[in-house]
C-alpha cells in the first residue's frame, strides 16, 4: 500500500499504554501526529519521545493528538510512559501490521547485519483523517518543532 498526501490515512486499532484500544477513526475531528520509533528506552527513541513530550501542550493547543507507535509490548510502553512522564499514549504494534501499512517496517542494516525494523518516521493526519505530511528517516534534533510548525500551518489552509 502506498501512502498519498491528501488521501485518507490507513486506519488502525491498537492497544495503548493506558490499557485501552485506540483507533484512528475515533480521533476524527482532531489532528493526529503519529510517530513511529524502533524501541522503548533506547537513547535516540527516548530523545524523540521527550521532544514530543516537551511540546505536548503546544500540540494540544492546536487540537492535535500525539501518538507514538513501536513494536514493543503494552507493558514496556507503560514503563516508558511512567519513567519519562510522557503525557500522550504509546501504541503497541507487536505484529508490525500498522508499521507495514505506513511503510515503516523495512530492512535495516547495522554493523553489516541486516534485519527488519522500524524506520523512524512521523505522519501528520488532519482532522478529516487525511494524510497531510510525512517525514521519513527522521533525525530527532529539531524534528518536534518542525512537526509543530506543520500542525500550525494547517489552520492557514
């Protein structure tokens, strides 16, 4: 499945760090920042999650829900949320189905070893459920601010 800017974002239902099931459909009427990351508690993923945390109130002020997705278990997510005081939900995609829908489950290389994993990516979905922006192979520094700018620019359209 290829994603197209301006088209409906792939729907999903995933278990969340609060024990509930979150579905994209239930979030209609709000913008959604969906960020995919490889692993809870790792250095770069923690930096990314904390950057989103640090701008959370600004996202919320723009009618925007922030959601993080990785292949970690709900239990792992609960620990990550508590330890880093994350104010948003983390979703568990243990079978990588949603990661595949969004094209972030890919062959990666590290130290000459090949393996399947999540490529750090962020998607901005508008209040109507349309994909409006995507960032692939994200570099963490300055990324949360860039996403926030994109959210703010939605109002101007």
